[in-house]
């Protein structure tokens, strides 16, 4: 049944993952003289914006999280499997925050902070929203499973 509340929450997590995947929201941006950054071909701030497409691991991780959320939406008949998929997506969002923060910090320390001004973008909110949606979906899945088990006892 696609009209269950956990489907809406999983769809919210999918939307937050896809917003990062299609570069709808930037994780961070830098202002300053970008000619120095363009000369460093390894810099993730080469174009002045840090998003998930700057690192292949982040891009694959966000794609995998989005795929897991999409599969989880259609697993409404198998609630234990849906719960496992939600846990995997939760772990993926946590890993995305940790890895993205590490990569940003690593890039931040290599650049001269006096020349550049860094701004955190709205894309940082997307993984946090994804975690919130996944936690709410897991609560709803557990609630449904508990209800089904109680109904089986009454039969």
C-alpha cells in the first residue's frame, strides 16, 4: 500500500538525496580570486562551489542512498526488509555527513583562508532532513509491524 505514512517519509528522504544528486543544492561555496584555485586541478573548489559531483565517492554514495530509498518505497509488503533498507539509508546519510565534512575540512585547511571566504550552502540541510525522514519512516514501519503482530495474536 503506497498510501502508508512511511512511504511519504521514504519519499522525503529520496527527495533530499536526489536534491544532492542533481546538484540542486550546494554544500559550500567560496568567494575570492578563483584563478589560483583553477590552477590547482585537484581542488574541489575549482569552480567556486563544493557539491557532491566534485568527488566520485560522494556522488556514488548519494546515488546509492537514493536508490535504496526508492526500493524501500516499493517494499511495503515486506516490512522487515523495508526496515533494513531504511537502516542502510540512515547509515548512508550519516556516512555522507562524515565523509563530506572530512573532505571539506581537508580542502579548507589546504587553502589560504585569508584570501578566500567560505560559505556553507543549503545542501548541508539535505542529509539532516534525510536522516529525519528515515527515522520517522523507521518509527512508522515498526508501528505497522507491531500492529500486524497484535492482529495475528487475536486470530
